C-alpha cells in the first residue's frame, strides 16, 4: 500500500476506536447495545431512552465489536495487509447496518419523527461511520507499482 494509505488507515482506526465510546443515536451508545439485542431485536415495550439507560456487559456489547474492528484496521495499517483491512471494514459496516436495521425495526416512528434531535450530538456515530467509510475508500486506492532495479531496465 502507499504510505499515505497507511497513515490515513491508522487515523481511521483511532477514530473508530474513540467513536466506539460515544453516542450512536440519541442517548444510545455502543455500550448500551448487546449482541443479543442485535441478534434478537430490542425488547418490545421499551423506549429509545430506556435502551440508552440500559448498559450491557462490556464483553457482550457492541463496544467490544467496534474496538475489534478498530484493532483489525490498525493491524492492516501497520502491516499493509489489504485483506485484513477489508475484513475489518466489512465487519464494521455490517455491525452498524444490523444496528440500524434493529433500531428501525423497533423505533421506526420515533426515528422518523425526531431524527434531527436524535442525530444531533452523536459524535460516536460520526467517528465510527466516517472512519469506516474513509477506510473503505482508502482500501480502493490502487497499489504502488514495483520498480525494477535491474541494470538492464535503466536507460542510458
């Protein structure tokens, strides 16, 4: 990979890691969403504020998943492994996609009515989503061409 790709992927990994601790939608952060909530959906009868007040265990929350994605993107930046970078970006986008699907499934009316209020101050979502999208674009940058060092390839 090119040098600027390594540096920007490193910055993306830092942004994803910091954004994992911030609010994603309204008062709901990644620490409030457990993997069981993503798999089964949010409990009926609960409001978005109640989901934000509920805190899952650290190792069963979305925070550990996003931190794992940040670590994988960081490793891709350090070692120049595109396939590892793609794995991290796709898993991160899938995690945010499932969260959006489950929130839309349960809180559709509230999200549509109050989206301006719910998305103001959600710096965690902006950092994680922006870091993942920028990392995706960086992984699309073509590789550097190898320069030949043989004396026959030199001209004149």
